[in-house]
C-alpha cells in the first residue's frame, strides 16, 4: 500500500507523476498535486532535497488528495525527515546513497512506520563499481544487479515493502532490464523511460517502453517523465492505461478517420476541435469523427456516438444508427451535447430521443452518400489512375 493505494498483487496499475515546484513552497506544490490528481495521477512524488522541503511535506501530506512519495537523492537524512513528515512512500536511488548503514537505518525507520520504499535504479546514475564491472557500460544486467544489491540491504533488516524501478532513457535498455528483473523478483515494479524528453517524441518513447512491458504483464505503477507540464504526464499515463484496457475508462475515447480523397470536411480540424471541446469532461464513451458518410458510419459502427461529414452537413449516428443532421459548423457542439446526454441517460434513451428525426436523417445520409459516390466515384483517391501511370512509366 502506498497510503490508501494498493500496488502490486493484482491491484489495478496506477499512474504516478512528480511535482516540479519547490516542495518548501507547500501552497504551490499542493495546487500542482490537485491538478495532477484531476488529470489522472493516483500517486504523486515530490522532491525532498533540503530540510525546508521536509517541512513542506509535513504541511502537504495531511492536505493532499493522493498519497505522497518523497524523492530522496544523496542525503539519507532527508529520508528520515520525510518519514517524520508522514510521507506514504520513499524513493531512494542506490547510485546516490552508497553507505549500506545509512540505507539500513532508513529501512528500519520505514519498517517501524510501515512505509514502503521504491528502489529507483537509474541507468544514468549507476554505481561506478557496477559500471566498471560491466565493461564501462550501462547494461540491463548491471541495472538488475544494482537493484538486487539494494534489496539485500533491506533483507538484512527484514524489510520487504519494496517496489523497484530500473529506468533508462534508452527504450530497448529499459525494456530488457525490466524483463530480467521480473524474472528474478516478485516485488512490484514501477515503470518509466527516464528523461524521455518533450512531447510528442518523449510521449512516444515512454509509451513504446511502458506499453511493451505492460502488454507482457510486467509493471504495477507507471510514470511518463516528460519535459512538459506534469499535468501532461498524468494525463498520458491515464490514457495509456485506458487504451490498454488496464483501467476503467473515465475519459472520452475519440476515434477519427485519417481522411482521404473522399473526405467532405477538414477532418483534422474537426477532430482536434472535438478533442479540445471534450477537454477534461469525464465522459467515458467512444466518439467518432469521420470524414465522409460513404464509409464513416460503417467503419465507426461500434462507437457509442459519431458524426460523419456529408455535403456541408454532419450526419450524427448513435451505435451506427442515423439520428439527425446538423449544419457543418454545429458538428462539434452537437457531438458534445449528445455525448453528455448518452453519458447521463444511455444510448437507448438517445435513440428514443431521435424517434422523430431518424427516418429523415437516414434518407439525408443516403442522399449524401449517393452524391459523394457520383462526384468522387468509386475510386475517390484516384489510386487506379496513379497505378495506370506507374505501369505506363515502367514500360
Ligand atoms: S473513406 Fe471516408 S471515413 Fe474513410 S478515411 Fe476517407 S473520408 Fe474518412
């Protein structure tokens, strides 16, 4: 348990993020913790790098909406102060606190308080002896050995409330390190690609590493380490778990076609506008934005709700059934309004609501479909003409 959040042992995978404020500034830090919790963080980590930070934690912990982890770097005294402040978990980096007696002292104090510790091995700050032993390189084996050494110190004092991470900025390296670690320990694992960088590439790297491991059943908590507002980290973490079906959906799942020669609107703009309009609304539905009424409703028939563009108008459908037609500039607002209705009353009620409009909506959709096929033909992307040209030049 990290506070009241269960970790490991079949508990739901949880999302962590980290504040970037000075922990000593407890008001600013609490404000950020609330923002992170609202964006999907289940657990938040704050740095405890100076005595004033520990004092800040003493003020933050009782008022935080989520459990707090204190991040300790070089000084074991900060760990003792953070425990005194009432934190729910410590994070220690074995590459930074190198005196086994200090580590054991912290473990004993944590044990007395029933507070777990994360052993946070980091590829970038591996102990020099291990670095040397593995040929002046950071290898998965070196990272796992570092974690096991640390676990041994904790075993010495009978402390086993441990969670482990072996993060690296290289995605293949962290994947392999976690795989090897999962083979040799049953302790819960915290996943992350460290120093992933700014979005979108940072998000992509972190997703590649963490999703691969989660799909293999490895990992109990996750953190996106992005060079960005930490709210983005929390949001990305939550979205990843929802996308993989590892957490119950709380947010909208917006699907959209990639657009093509058949599109009758600017799908990119409408999908983006819809995403912005849904914003932080907690509507756990799948909503589709499709560029044409020829293929859109069919391809998105499993969505709870969708809209497909016709001739300067949008065809709204619920569970694949046409329900109404709206002018093009009302497509996004209509989606939001119907999504809220379905969220509150259910899809059946939405279909009942459309009883007076659905026949006309179906006829209008068929009209626009036929018109699109007339104007753009069966080969809207002109692929056949291009292929003919390729064949001509090949001869
Ligand atoms: S055929 Fe229609 S729904 Fe499919 S990608 Fe093209 S515009 Fe989008």
